[in-house]
């Protein structure tokens, strides 16, 4: 009887490691329909950003004098703006810009922030104090001011936006990861590894990093949403992308607003809705990821 | 407690010094000098040099820094490079605008967030709770600048309504015009903060309402209102304070956006324009001023924990 059970378990294990993982994901999605919706919105955003420019017959910057301020029609589902540019094409091009800037800024910011936070929390001492004080000084500076200084230094453009957002992500991310590292570092299994003679590097790679990984995923998800929002806000203020570049934030200001005031609502409604829906997707996904992945919360819920 | 407060206070001049020095050197080391902007398109090298000399920009940076420090110590914050007006006067003239925006945003997000947070927790899983939570998720996701844009566009499109234009009207001069100018945009601006606060109050309240001492208070027959307000709500104060401090700290960024969208001439707009024309004295002062507010608020926040929660002790 006992042997039978063991054989059965082995069969299950050998036969279905992948489907069970997939089934696990489906189960999580079923239990968190709202999070699944968020994930779906994010996937749609990524697909739109990646393929969007190939799906539309118009150029987002192409001017058509014969079709200025046309309302939504079959030819132009989202209408055209005062220059005769197709709003749908601009919204899709804006998705690509958001996607590129968000992914790059979060990539740099979260990996950098995680590295700094883990090192700061794990080694402590002078390194920790130095990193912490620098972070606090950075946090006391209003983000917008930091960014304006950056523009003065290296000029406007996509690179500047990415660096600016990445700096905020590094500061924010390193703090959270530092405190998580402190928690993991104090746990018995790290002590056991050290007693067994494991090197610092080995402890860091095999024990600390895997245990803070869920937090990194949670941070990356919410940071990505914040980065999309930050790009739009900067372009909205006229300090983001170069004038004329299709960006959701940039299309919510200037001439479009004046035209919208006299009845051309679609000029601001569609870019604004696209932005809101994407941010909503990241928020919903981030909340659910936090519930599912954050070990501290997991303990308190069950 | 008092020793802790004094020690923290002693650090403030040091922090101010560090922030002041950092801004000063950053602004001067970076390319793009105000003389070039001031000189305009058809600028000769000699003319630019003249302007640089007049503004003391030709001197070594450290000399400029000590000169500036001397001025600040004697209460002279410099004059705007462009208008030649005293920076302090200019800031003082525009400060009430940004201050009113900040106070109103704080007031609205505080009242809305706390009220709906408590109601939502007490009436858990009621239609009101679901409604508030649904609204919270959406309210947090719609960017404030998009809402502000809609606030301008929709009334103008439907009813040809425009908010009172022109300069700032003080509340005590003309309350009605002042409120029409500020209430709608600050209400919109406060939604984000109110939603964060609401979710926080709700979750803290739910946690506290399950605790033993709340059950004890209910068991001994206290009025439900007393249990909720005196026993449960009090525990949500520290996190509320944290969020409200954060709201004030970020209010200046919000004020910049609001002033730009609504075309109101406050400190936010003044600062934004000063950055572009590289009006160094204005930028320096504003950065120092806003950074110091954040530093002081953080101190106040840490200290007030001890007043709210008797268990907190500082050494």
C-alpha cells in the first residue's frame, strides 16, 4: 500500500510538471478574476505597443490637410486632429512609446534598485549608511525638480525620460528591498547556511535573492505602471518627448485641448482613456501580485 | 522625547546647508547659462560677457557660492535675473495661491478618504463598501492631469462654461469667485490621495475591529459610535498621518500641474517658468523652500506619533 502511493506520486511528478504549473496559474487567475483582468489589460497594452504601428494604415505624424478635425468615422475610428493626423494611429504610436520607455526605465530602475537594496541590507555598516543617506537626500528633492535638472544637463528626449524615471525607481526600489533583505537575513535558514560554511556570495545568490524575488516582481509591476504615468505627465507638461512626437501625455495638452473645448472631444478622450486603462491594468495586476506573492501577507491571510 | 526633538532640530540647518549647496552647484555646473538665454537670438560674444559680469557669473563658482551664502544669511535672497524684482517679494506674492491649493487638496482628500474609509469598513460588504472600493480602484488609475483636462473641456463643450479667468482673487476679497476658481480643480486633484487614504483607513479599521479590546469594548455595552471613533479609529491615525504628510510633500508637484492647466499664476507656475529661463535665484530659493518643508514635515510627523500613540517613545 505504502509503495503504491509513492509510485503514484512519482508518476504524477514525472508526468505533469508543466501542466500543473499552468494549472496553478489558471487556478490563481480563477481565484483573482480582477488580477487576471489587469494582466489581460497589460498583455493587450504590450501587444498594441509592439504591433500597433503595423496595424494602422496612417502615419502617426503624417499630415492630411483634407481631413482636419474629422469626428470618428470608419476611415478614422478615433477621428483626426487639427493637423489632420489620425488619432487612432497616434494612440497606437503612443502605446509603443509608453511601452519602450516604461520597459527600459523599469528594467534599469528595478534591477539597479534591487542590487543596491540587497547589498545595502545584506552587508550593512558603512555601505548601508552611505546608500541610505544618499537615498534620503534624493527623496527630499521633488522628483520634478530632479528631472528638470537632468534636462538642463543632457537635454530633452526619450533617453532623459528613461534615466529620470529609472532614478526614482532605483531610490524607491532599493529601500523596499533593503528592508526585505534585513528580514530574510535574520531568518534561521541563512544562519544554518552560514554555520554550514557557505560563502557570503553563495548565501546571497542561493538564499537571499530567491527569497526577495517575489518582492522584486511586485515592485517591477507597480513601477511599470508608474513609469507609463510619469512619461505621460512629463510630456503633458511639455518637458517630455520632443514636440510633435506621438505621446498620450503630449496629446492631452496644447492645441488638442483648445479644439476639444469647442466640441472635438475625441482628441483628448481617446489618448486619456488609453492611458487610464493601461494604468488601471498595472494597478489591478500589481495588487493581485502583492496578495499572491508577498510572503508576509500570505502568512497573515491563511 | 524633547531631547530627541532637539537633536533632530539641530540637524535641520545642516540639511538646509547640504540642499542649498547641492542646488547651487548643480545649477551652475550644468550647461546652459542664464546669460545666453537673457542675451537672446542675436547675441554677440561681448554682450554675453557683459551680462555674465553684471550677474557675477564670470567669477569662480565657490566665490559665487560664498557670496550667495552671505546674502542668504543677511536675509537677502537675491533678485530675479529677468525682472530684477526681489525674489522674496515675488514668492510672497504667489505663495498664497499655491498655499490655498495645498490646503484645499489636503482638506478634501482628508475628509473624503477618512469618511469613506470608516463607512466602508463599518459597513463591510454592503453596496456602499463595494461602490467605494470600485471607485477607489478607478479613481487611482485615472491620471490627475487627464481629469483636470476633462474639467476644462467638458463644461466648456457642454455649457460654454469657463472658470473665472484673470489673476488670483483672494478668498477674503471675493469668496465666491475664489471658490469657483479653486474648489473644482482641487477636488479633482485630491481624488488620488483620498483613494489611497480610503483604502488604508478601511484595511486598518477592519484589522482593529477584529481585535480583542474592541470586542471587550462592545461587550461592556459601549455605544457603537464610541467604539468606532474612540477605540478603533484612533489606531488608524498613525498611517493616516503618514499619508497626509506625503500628500503635503507632493502637493507642490500637484500645484505645478494644476496651475499650468488652469493658467493660475502661483508659485508652481513661477518655478516652472524660472527653470526654463534659468532664473537661478528663483529656482534656488524655491527648491530650498520646498525641500525644507518636506524635511520639517517629516520631523513633525515622527514627533506627533508620540502624541497619538503613547506606546511610541523616542530617546
